[in-house]
């Protein structure tokens, strides 16, 4: 098994290079880059100046900057070199944890990402924990009480969570419990007077601010996980080995939890690795609604503002987490299913 995981880890390297090279190349061709933005800002300032003075200072090419100035800007941002050369230089810096400087904040990208990690880690960890704590027991209960009142009534809530996108749930929660009824804060991670609170009050303040965002996060994922757990367990309960175990003297409860339940966790374990990416990045729409200053919102705003160093920095984290998540899924399957033998 160790040899298999070593090979999987080695495959992370070329896959990571392929992902980052593709996105890096796109950032070099997509319009609205830093050079284009500077030219547009200079043109806007020139137009305001010209409208007041009645003069025309645009270059013959229609740009407010000279060809020499544009060339200097391309050299400054590294756009004067071939893509492969620029990529290799950027990758060399990534290996030393140097992701460059943000074009919007003018701070090191690494420091900007690290400043968002505590909030993203908290929401990611709590969402993952709550999702599995709710989905697995609820899925088991629905499978054992199939077509009973418990199953039918809980299916209404589950189907609502499946039908409504998580950001719609966030907007509903923001509009009524927060804005209209004033039960919860409108947004943010903590209150403005957080530093002046006692430890117990700080804990309550964080929980109070987290209820609505966590509800939106969990509603966006628990429906799929619950039905997956229920359907898988029902398939296992209908299998021959369960009936054989009961016929040999095991009670139904023992057959469920000693045999069927463990086999039902295999699809859940397979799905676990794909949650690693969402563990940190979350949903930028939920973060936007509740004004959560996390990695998801940072990546979205950086993409809109064409802050490519930050976009690439977020990509580095997301791609590494995604690739390691696939390996973690295989490991979870191997731990749950003793029949799996990676050779």
C-alpha cells in the first residue's frame, strides 16, 4: 500500500504543474490585465484633463502612454517574456513561498492569504464536522425507518436543502432572522468590541455570528450526503450477507452496525476527499452575503479585479488541497473497506 501512495504523491507534481501552467497561460491572454488597467486609468485621467483644458494629449496610437512606457510596464509585470520563461520564474518563487505582490492591496500575496486562513479554516472545519455529524445519523435513521413518518417528514427538509442553492438559503437567513427579526448579527466574524470581551463572551460572540453562515453551508451539502448514506445503507441491508448474518443468530441491530454500516461508509469515504477544497475556500457567495473575509471571497474579488498574483496564489492552495484530497479519499476507502488492497 505504501508504494501505491508514494506513486500517487509523485503524480501530484506533474498534475500540479499542468493545472498551474494552464491557468498561468490564461492570465497572460485574458483582457483587463494590470497593463490594460493602467492604460485605461491613464486614458480616463487624460480625458478629464482634456475636457477641462481643451487639449488632446493622446499618443498617435490612441494610448495615453508612450510605447516606451508600455514596454516598461510589461517588463515590470513580467509580460515581456515568453509564457514558459515567466511560468518557470513564477514557479521558482512559489517553491520558496514567494507568491509575489497583490496588484490591489500592494501586500505580499502569501501574507494576504495567511490573513484569511483563520476564518476560512474555522468555517471549513465546522461545516465538515457538522455535515458528517448530521448526515450519517440522519441517513441511517431514514434507511431504518424507510417510508415511516420520520423518513417522510425529514425528506421535506432534505429536499428543500437539495433544491435551494446554498447562497439562496444564505439570502433568506440574512433577510429574516438577521435583518428583519434581529436575532443574529448581519455579518462579520466577530463584533467590533470583540477585544474587550471576556473569554466566555468571545466564544459566544463567535458562535452567535456563525449560526447563519454555518446553516447555509450545511444546507448546501447535507442533502446529497444524507441521501447517499440512506440509499447505500438500504442497498447493504438488502444484500445476502446481511440476511445470512441474521440467520446465523445476529440481531438486526448487530447486523446493521457490525456489517452493513461499515460497508455503507465506503461511498462517504470516497466523497470525503472532495470536501478538502471546500474546507478552506468555502462559498464566495455565502461569504459575500454575510461579509465573511475568507479565501473564497478573496479569490472571487481578485478574479473580478484581475489581481492575478492573488488568483494564482489561491489556485496553488486549492489545487494542492484537491490533489491531496484525492489521495486522502483512497486512504479513507482503504481504512473502511478491508477488501481494498492497493498494489
